[in-house]
C-alpha cells in the first residue's frame, strides 16, 4: 500500500546493507538488474557523484578519450548505464590499479555487461558484482527481510516449526496480489490494472525491440521475440525444450538457444538448473496471462523469486541454489546449500497439504542426502510435521 505523499521508489531496498558493505572493501561495485528495477535510485543513495551514459554528451566524451569526469573521483563516483560506453571499463581498471582504495566507483547497467569477455577481464578482481531484484512483498510493505531461511537453516523439528509459524507475516492474498503486480517500483504500485498493463507492455517492447541489440543484435522481429519469451515462461519449472520453443515461435533451435541467452542478459528470464523462470512475476503474469494462483507454475515462480532474493541478499557468495532430479523420480525443484549449514530441499505442492508424491520424493532424497532438511510448501492452511519427518508449511510462510 502506498501511503499518501510517499513515492513508490522510496521503499527501503534489502540490498542496501550488502551494497554498503561492498563499498567498504571493494574498489568498485557493479550493480546489475532489470530495466526499471530501481538501480539508479539505490545508487544515488550511496554515491557522492552521479553520471549516466544516457547522456549522449558523456558517451561522446568517453568515445573521444576525454576521461576528466572519471579520473580521480573524490568520494564514490556512480556511473550508470555503462554498457553504452564499454571503454569506460578499461579506464576504471587503470584508475583502480593506480589507487587501491575501496569505494571508488559504482558501475551500473541494465544488461549483463560483465558477461562480455573484454569487460569481464578488465574488471577481474576489481569489482564486486551485485544484482538488484524486483521488490518482494516485504520491500513493497516497507518490512524487514524475511527470516525464513535463517530459521530453516539453523533449527530443526518442532522448534523450527514453532519459529516459522511465529515468523509468518503476510496473507496468501497479499502474496497472490504481489505476484500479479510484480516488483518494479514504477509499475507495481499502480492500482489501475489497465495502466499497469500498459506499463508492462512498454517495458517488454523496450527490452525486446531496443535493449536486446546491446547483447545479441538480431533481425528477428518483435512478435517472434515476444512469442519466444512467452513460450519459455509458460514452461517455467520444467526442463527447457528448445525444439518445442523453436516450433512455437517460428525460429530455428540454434536461434532459440542464442536468444535465450540474450533474454537472460536482459534479466527477463533466469536459469535454474535445466529450467527458466521470469525475474519479475508481474511481467511473467502479463505475458502468460492464463495462470491461476492454484497452478503449479504460479507457485513455483513466486517461491523461486522469493528464495532467490533471500539467498542473494542474506548470503551473497556463500550459497548454491539448484534443482535435483533423478531418473528414479526424485523431483526437488529447489535445493539450497549455504556454507556451514546442512542442505535444504524445498518442494512446492499445489495440493491442500503435502501430497504423497512430494513426501515420497523427499523421503528418497533423504536416503541420498541424510543430513538434509526437507520442506514441502503447500496451499493448505496448516503447518505440521509429517510422520516421515518432513516439515509441511503453507507457502506464504516463507515471506
């Protein structure tokens, strides 16, 4: 809920403490994230000086070798949309090598510029890479970060169950509404669905008609790119099928593989094991449309992004997040490993309580990973521990 006189983009971001810590030890910080996710607003809170390569004058200076605006910054200099002037990375490298102090630069971009070999080599060992995700429910409500993962990783059995129940903060309706509106600050607080959808349409058109050219120049038209993005999002949580995506979007399989990498580079989709998920649930819902809150893709998508935020902000560089599937039928969509803790296996389940299929899958998983903790996130209303020992929680308790 937006309070009177309060702008949506002023919500405290849970990445900020991580960002501040990085500036205290790293000579530069690279802040990445989807267009309109709030990078510029957050950057301006933490830098002493701000410049953006959206300004063509600045791009001209960079291309002409005039680095007066980059050299010898007093305090921290924020450089936004750096992918528009790639030569800036070599200049930043030169300056960092001459002055070893932390917190000199913040480099921001709306595409994964660090995936480019030249730039990656320029900044190797000289930058800490952070990603700002779309806001989660707790950020939208100006709340503290969820304590779900610290509780789930540290406690066991009834103690874990009791603490998780006492930590629950948001209703299922809030979760479902948050999925539909997404977490892009300039869009998610719009109450009029038609206006919100118009903003989503502009966002998609900008990503697929303009920004994609910075990553993978292509002559594939907007309609086919949108069909590809929609197709991969419809299958979220399932192993990607390149042949089916190619057929449905009218593209070749090699072209699909290349363009999926480009959609990742725009932060529109993100890889998880053999699957893809949408980064912003609002954009995902806008493209897919037919998902209902009781569908498996809906549940998988919202749980995936919430866990991604919590892991990245609370345990940066200390975690692994993957899936686990076996030929024998074990299906664990979310397997979390955090340094110093036992593995945590999480299975979302659309039934009203944990299904036998989920419980059996986790039982077999426990035989393989005996020290693992196991949780089913279901659509029922009761939190309990199954006779098999698996913890079963209403899925909204992770928020």
